[in-house]
C-alpha cells in the first residue's frame, strides 16, 4: 500500500525500468528465444486496464458475499469472522511473498477478508447504529473521487510525495503497535480506543484527527496502486500480473474502509 507495496514492488513488471531490470537476469538462451519471438506479443497476453478492472470486480463480488456471511453469523458464530481475519492475514502474506500471482489465492484472500469485514462491521453497528452505511458511502466516495482525479490526470504519484507517504506509514504503524500495547495493558484510563480516544486536541479525539490523516494516506495509496497498474500495462507485463493489481487494490480499499469505520466510531463515542 505504499512505495514498497509488495504486491507491485517485488515484481519488475511494475517498475518504470521493468524491461531493463528483467533483462539483467536473462540467459543467452532465453535472450535468443526472445529474439525469435514476434516483435509484438500476441493480443490478449499482456496486461490491460479493462481486464484488471473486470477481475477486481470479481474480487469485490467475493468480498461482498463474504461480508454478508460474516454479518449474519457475527453474533452466533463470532469465531468465524475472527478466524477469517487470521486466515486473511496469512493469505495476504502468502500473496505478498509469492513470486508469481495466483488468482485462486487472491480470490481466497478477498473472500476471507470479506467474512472478517462483515463480522467486525456487525460489531461496530451494534455499538453505533447506522455507522456501517456511513463508512461504506464514505469509502465509495474516496475511491470514486481518487479514481476520477487519477483518470483525468489531475493527481499523479511523485517521488517526493511517495517518500513522505512512506515515512508517514512507518510512523503510523509504530503508533498503532504502541497504542495496541497500551490498550492491552490498560494504560489509557480504560478507554477502548487507547490513545486514540483518551487524548483530545482542541476538543477533537486524537483518533478522529488521525483518521482524517490516514484516509488521505489511503487515497494516495490508491493513486500508487493505479500508477503501478498503469506502469505494468506500459511495460507490456504478462497478463497474469493483472492479479497482482487486483490484490493491491483490494488491500488498500479494505484498509481504507476499516480506518473510516474506526474513525466514525471514535467520533460518535465522544459525543
């Protein structure tokens, strides 16, 4: 979800110098075989934005189906969505470190995360009725606006902005780990949100301020996802890497939704 998003950065197909980087590891025999191939790859064998979108729609469809299952079983079988969250995390790691993308693993990740998202959404909804609808709408708005701005060329990833983004991501990850430890050991006056809920800045909970900041980071992460996919298309990467694009987008959108959901919950609990 960042400059070093493993879904993209581990593969030279999504690098601006992808062709050069890949050529460095090609043997003489492989190079000769490449020269024997037609100058233009056969149609339908390289990445395309349209088919990446279609595959993303399939993954989101599984996410929604999984979310429905997690929602309806959240009270009767809480272990299901909690277990799905663990499975989704493991599948994310497998997808990240696997050398080549696997459609089955990407779709399995989407389904597992869907069950987790549905279950935790039900939990939030029980505490704050109406919060899930607000989070879903807000997520769709952020994704839609970001995609529209990127498609129009009004926003693009830059090296300077990406470096700042990466530093911010590391800082936020460290804060999240520290806050999690404080929540476990009760160091935030019993506040269920830890430092996010126990610290106010000008009357605004820290969690709300951080939430806005993280939503902006997630939006920029989407810009990076779109940019990496576009770069893969320009590099004429093999079609299988469309699934890497799908995985990157799924990770970012799920992260965005969960952050918005938590931000809204903190804001409502402070009223």
